[in-house]
């Protein structure tokens, strides 16, 4: 057998191929590292979202300690149960300002006064009634001022 020596042209082609492979490998390694970092970040965000959905404030010191130390099941219900047991979930937010109770009695009185109230009696009504001598005069006085006698309710 004869030993053949590679020619210069063959040597340069193999060198270019080798450099291309190395470049592709470095590119793939960089992309794999970026993908691993993205997967880790996604897992971290999903974990934080699970705690937030369970009612734990990840911005508070207590919430941060709880998130670091929690090693239970990663479901909202399990996290909520553990956080509630420790007093972290549910009461994180300050209570909302409550509206003062509505006095419905005043509204009912106004509505009843307005229902079929008829005209407002004049200030001298008492003296006009006192001047009547019998029921017919009183009925006439009432009807003259817009009132009704024996009306069906």
C-alpha cells in the first residue's frame, strides 16, 4: 500500500468543514443554553403565579419566605391550604372601605308620603275647617281644595 499525502486543496476543505462544524456546535450550544434558561424562567413564573392564585403575595417578605420554603404539591388548593394554615392567604389585602348602611326607612317614608298624597293643604286649613258647620260644608271645603270624600282605595 502506498501512503498518500493529502493535497493542499483537500487539506483546506477539511479545515473549512471542521471550522463550520465547530461554529454550528457553538451555535447549537448557545441556543440550547438560552432554551434551558427560558424553561427555568417559565417554571419560576408558573410557580409564582400558583402562589399568587392561592392568595400569597409574592412581593411581601412573608410571601417570599413562604415561596422559598414551600416544598409541597404545586397546586393552587394545596398552596392555599398551607398558606391559610400559616395565616398568609386571604387576609393580605387591607379591607375595602365599606359603604355606610343605607337608611331605607327614610326612603320608605318619602315614598309613602308621595304615594297619592294629594295637594298640600294651605296654612290656613285649620281655620277653614273650624268655620264649617256640618259635614256637607266640610266635604265641599275638602273637594274645593282637591281632596276626595269616600274615594275607593
